[in-house]
């Protein structure tokens, strides 16, 4: 891997992998017709025969958690748009594990959800750092078999990443930089114009 940014060493592309699993990353192909998912990187928090749930990692919103959620006055980090489904709901990925009741293990040291009151208290008492949790509005969802069909259509490339990137709020422009870091055909995707008509 020829990385342009030390952070990009956290990504490893799995170009022949067509099996979605929780904990993996989906990188959208450059001309994905769905405008919401165009040039996105999605972390899969769950995948079963009933469907999939993920969160977009590179769509930061222009609103801070403290300004959007009551009781989070100390949390100055920006919210991210997790996806188009239920955009008025709050979700969070973290690595606090059993410290947060009702949280669900995803992979390695990443957990999803949990008791919001415990999180609020921990933030109020300065027991959580910005590298330990990330907040999203809405989520990305696929019905049974839908994601597998999209993978067969080459709408997504599956990759894996280290957990620090999942909780990193500084990945707004990562789609292009990640693709440029790969020494394979996917590197060319990074330079494709956003509209084919612009060639």
C-alpha cells in the first residue's frame, strides 16, 4: 500500500471479497446511482439473513452534538449523518464495552448503542474522550438480500479497517484518499469525475 496519509494505513481493501459481515467497510463505486451513498464509506454494524445496518463514516453534519442533544453540553464534536433511514434518531458507536449497559458488540473493540443516560453521565463527569465514541443521526439499512445484490452489481467494494478510523471524526474527504492509496484498479476510481458527462 502506498499511503498518501498515515491514517490510510488503517484501510485494507478486500477486492475479491463479496461477503458482507459486521465490522467490515463498504466503499461505494464512483458512479453509484444512489445520490445519498455516492462516494461514501460505510461501516457495517450488523449483517444477518434479515438485512444489514451500517453508518456512513465520511458525512459530517454542520451541527455539534452539544447543540442538538439535551444534556450533552460538554460534547463539542460534530454529529455525522449515519444514513437516510430514520434521520431523526440518534445512534452511536463506541469502544466502552461493558461500561455502557445494553451496548452490542460489533467486532474487535467496537460496540453499538447502549444506555444513553450512562453515556450522558460519563460525558458530564469527563469519563469519555472523543476517540472513544462517535454519534450519528440516522442509519443505512438494507433489507434481506439487498446488500448482496448490490455487491454482485459491483456497487460496493468491501474493505476492512482498524477500529480507530471508525471512531475518527476527521474522515470527510477520505473516500478519494483511500482509493488513491491502493495500488490496484480501484485507485483509478479516485480520479473519476463526479459526473460521467464531465470527461
